[in-house]
C-alpha cells in the first residue's frame, strides 16, 4: 500500500531530525532517550543507588540509560506489551500491567527492593483525531499514576508523559494530591509542534 502524503512528510521529518541522527550516532534506541537525559540532568530524577520501574518501556532506551546510572546492584524493571531486545542488567516483563500476573512478576523480581522512581513514556497509537486520542492518552496516564501509587516508596518520584488538552489540568491536580512537588517539563528534544509535556512529581506521600 502506498504511503499517504502526511506519512511521507513524517518520515522525511523523522529522518532529518537532529535527535534521531544523534541517537543513531550514540547507539541509543530512540530519540526519546534525550528527553529523559535532559530531565535527569535538570532535576536529578535518577541517581546512583535507586531502583526504577519503566512503564511502556519499548524500545528500551530509557531503561538502558537508567541502568548506567543507578549501579549494578540496583533494580531496573521494564514493562511493555511489546517485546524489546534484551538489555544487560534490566529485567523485562512483557504484558499488560493492569493484569495481576504482571504485578506478581514485578514483585517477584523486586524481592522487597523499594522503588524510588516510576517512569512512564506511554502513549496510545495516535489516530490524529483528538477526540479519540486525548481520552486514550489520559487513560494511560491514569493507569501509570495508579501503578506509581501502588509501588513507590515514601518520598519517591514519578515522571509521566502527558498530552495537553482535555483532562490535563484535572490529572495534574490528581498527581499533586499524592506528591509534595509537581513540575511541568518540555524537553528541547520534544518536537515543538507536539503538545506533549512531562509531569514530574517528587516526594510521594504514601497513604
């Protein structure tokens, strides 16, 4: 099937993207790694000695980068419904984290280790129809927050990708109810025309 005009434009833009080129040159799995790097450098989100869970981890770039920071003895667990190529030192669980079986696997891997940071770069397959895409995106954000609230240690941090639009302000308030500090980050490597931002929440208040 022939590509649509918009699809061809996207592919051309993608191939010319400076961060796509940088990711390829540095061996990163995707350009999204630069978004995490910027936030880590600015906000000290992930540090040596931390245990991290990465939701919606495919293709694995975030988990791979975090693995190099936290130390060999720390836990890094990546979850996704899609498969990812193995990453040395990262435990991967393939499945839907809404399923109890996935949570059981996670708890077995953690073996009592406290989770300091939950990352979520999840997004649904976008159709281009905001009336459909925005609710789907916010639903995944809700699920990520529920997971963070279930597994984070007191004082832990949560980073989640959100698309600005209907439900954004209400979701931000919801996150603020569970954390001491909530910040909005728009990394330089996020495409300027995209309405994606990241909510960074610190100081989890465990109920």
